[in-house]
C-alpha cells in the first residue's frame, strides 16, 4: 500500500482515477484562521457514517487519517486534500480547497484535477551577476538546484575562466543583430563591454539550464532587472521560457516574493483565452471534431473519442447515460439515480487516455460550461442521429 503522506505532485491522474474503491476524497479549506484540525475531526465522523451506510469496515480505512502527525499537519495554514483507499494514502497541502467529504467507487475527479493543476512544477531562473540560481518549484514549495559542475554561477567567475570571443550572432534568438563580424572588444562603450561579458555569461547559464531541464516541458521563468532579462532572452535556447518574466533584482526581493509573483504570472497565463482551448475550436466544431454539447461529449467520452475535455469548476449536468443505446437523459429525479455527467465524462476521458482540465470562464469558448476535442468524428446515419437527439431532448 502506498502510504505517502508527504507533499508531492500527483504522479498520474489516470492512475489515481483508476484506483479500486472504496475511495475517500477529503478536501478541507480550513476555518477562518486557515486551520483544518477541527474540520478534519468533523470529516472523519462524517466518513465513518458514510462507510457504515455502505456496509464497509471503517476502522482500517480511517486509521491513517487519525494519526497524530496528520492531525499536526492539519493545523498549518491553507487547505488539505486527502485521497484514501485500500491501496492509496496521499495527503496534499494546497493554498485553497473546495470543501468535500465523500466515499465513492472512485476519487472525486474535480478534486484530483485541482490538486494536479496546483502541483504543477516550474522553474525560476534568478539572474544575478553575483549569485545565479535555478529553483524548482510547485505551488507550495521551492528548492534550489545545484549548478552542474564546470559552469560558472557568477559573472566574476565566468570572467576568470573565459573571455568573450565576440561571436554571438548564431545564438541570438531575439533583439537587434550584432553584425556579421560581431562587436570588437575595445571599440564600444563600457556598458557595451559589460553587456558582451554578460551575454557570454548568460550563454553558459543557458547551457547549464538546458542540462538541468533536459527532457522537461515545465516553464522557466526568468527573474531579474529588465535589461538583463532582455539580454538573456537573446541567447536562451530553452523553448519554454515564460515571458515577460519577473522584473526586479532577485537578491533584493523578499523571501517568497519571487515564488508568489511566479504563481501570479502562471495564473494570468492560464486564464488567457486560447491558452488551452485551440484558437480554431469553432472550425473544429464544424467538422465534428469538437463540441460544446454535453450530450455529444458524454457519448464521445464513453466511446473513448475525447482527446481533451475542458470544463468550469462549477459546471454541472445531472442525468443518466445508457451506454448500450448511447442515450443521455437530463434528470435530477432521485428515482433515476442521476449523476453529474460532466464528472462522468471527465472520468471516462482520463481513463481512456484523454486529458481533462478545469478552466476559468474567460478561457472557455464564449464562456461555455464544458467543451471537448474529439480524436475523430462520430459516424452514424441520419436516422440514428435523429433517434438519439429525440431521446436526449426528452
């Protein structure tokens, strides 16, 4: 059994969603003082009742949730998410959490997706002439990574080990050209001389960063004064450098300020229209390769046709789905045992190799609650399509 109770990213959303039940999903937001200890005790009482109602032995499942170290951690700031099943015990500390205490056959997909999004990793590159640093970060943590051996970590060290060769044309990825013959040392101003040394220093830093980030697709956020960020961009070769970076001398920023501003920049980028959903989404709808209609999306998700599903955190569509007849019925009548079909579509998308993401309204096409991209268009005759539509609208 995995009893990992350390702060760590969700390794695989699909693996988590494929966990055999019973599955406990607990998300605690913290009280007014951001203290989750009282909530945790109340949640355990609620869980015990839910498990008993399902005729499930509660003690073995709940025992890790009452451990003193977990209770101690719950007294920290922010929220806490706990995923517990017979084979899984994971605890995630998050800045915010949508309160939930649930026992089900699977973990709550919205909670899992929210935690996965918050546990995304990114890197900070602190551009300092005195002490260059690369930090690996998540939403709630950061750690400095040692530079690979042989690379300078300060301008002074770089100047002692290597002098400019004045050939930077082939490395310039932006900014004005330096000319076919380069800039000859000794013919420019003092600032130009210093910039040339900085460019060569930054070339070495770029090589070090590429070595550290090899194979990674995580964003690299430069932190530095505006002029030095502009210089670094000229020699950067890492494809996921996130502009405009964070302006300010990193050595002068207070503890945690770089991290806080990086999270703000990432949040702003994620809310940009077209950042996640393709700009040509409407054109894809016309080809049957995309949809904003939950009836079509649910059927496609169960068929394994959804490659990407996007929905808003509060989007809900209660109903039932007849997989054999591929019929969606919108109902909240308890006699029909309705479920949230957006949750069901997200779960099926993930289990069948697709990707599901929660997005703000500003990032959704025309602010729709849910939309999806399909791997291929459905093939059905007109009579079948009409029958499905008639049933769906009933």
